[in-house]
């Protein structure tokens, strides 16, 4: 396993009213590739921080790309992501 990469998932102005960041974080985690690991590190009223670990050693940009592609799926409409 590689070192966990942290991401902040945050509600945009297009997020559903009352959308919970912890629900968005769980959705994102469920859509990661099967051997990847992730956990919720922190939640606030508008954002959640998750730590993502891939089983191999992909480049940091590869992990970012996978996570960004997941956030573009309909299940995560109205949410934005950034590596922290």
C-alpha cells in the first residue's frame, strides 16, 4: 500500500439542498477501484476529508485523476473535490 492521499469533497452551489458531505464521501469511497482503501477523516457541514490509498504505487496524479473522474459521475453531482 502507498501513503494515503487526502482529498476534500465540498458541496458546490449546485449540490442538492441539505446534501450531507458524509454521504457524498461514502458514495465516492464506494466508487473507488476494488483494491483501493479509503476512510473519512473529517466532516463539517459543507465538506468532508477522505484519505485514499491505492494498492500499487501509481503516480500521485494518477490517484488524483481517478478521484476526479469519480466526482464527475451523476451520483456526486453538485460536489467538488481537491487534493489537500
